[in-house]
């Protein structure tokens, strides 16, 4: 079992076990952090961008797959993240 320390704002958190997580677990963790920091939840477009980034996709691939403009994704969704 590996342990490591990560820095979270104003505190250090010990991670007892390092393991791989999937995109949905990552989105849930990010959503919880955004809620704790900003008092809001991620919207569907933000979750879409995070999931695509997790899968190493570029904005142009997301735009083509989901019929969004690259400009909208970069300026209105990605920028907030």
C-alpha cells in the first residue's frame, strides 16, 4: 500500500491508497470540490469537457462528437473550469 501527501487549500491530506479511477469518479470528485469552493455543481457541458479531457480528447473532437462549436467549449465551458 502506497501513501502520499497532497496539498489542498490550507491543509495537507494524506492519501492512504493510490489507485486508478475512471472518468466518472473523477467528475464526482471535481464536482464535490467545485461545490465546496464555489457553492455550485458542475453542469452537463462541464462534465462533458472533463470526461473528454480525461480521455485525452481535444476540443475539436468534443465539438464534432456533440455538435458544439469549439468557441463555445473553449470560451464558455472550459474557461469556467
